[in-house]
C-alpha cells in the first residue's frame, strides 16, 4: 500500500486547524480579536496545502511534526517578509497600474 503523505499531511493540518478554531470559540471576544491575525494566517497556510502537492519527502517531514500548522505559523512570525510588506507591494502595484490606466484614458479622451 502506497502512503500519500500530502493527503495525510493535509488531513492532519485540517484537524489542527479545526482544533484551533474550536478553542478560539471558547475564548472571550477580546482574545478572539487578538488571535485574528493567527487565524487568518493559519487559514492561508492551510489553503496552500489544499492546492499544492509537495514531494513525499517534504510532506512526510512536515507530517512528522507534532503540530505542523503551528510550526509553519511560528516560522512565518520569524520570517523577514511580513504580511504588511506583501500588502504594501500589492497596493503599490495596483496604484502603478491605476495611474497607467488613467493616463491611457486621458490620452484617449483628447
């Protein structure tokens, strides 16, 4: 029988995510709000594994971690790139394209 570690890993991540959400639901509103960033990031991390297949070796290595979703989240917290950097890049890119669109429209309307 062939073991698909991507599938096993996703199910493990999903259970960990479900447990995290269930625990959040027991908290007072202030603590839920404080944990909102963690929830969003863990949602995003989970979605990566829903749509991406990693090598069996990679998936197995993560699967063997006790709490792989939290391990990924903790790694993100210590990453040099921040979510705000990514959002700022998105804003900057959209502003650049909006300026180009505006200039094109003003040339076309002359």
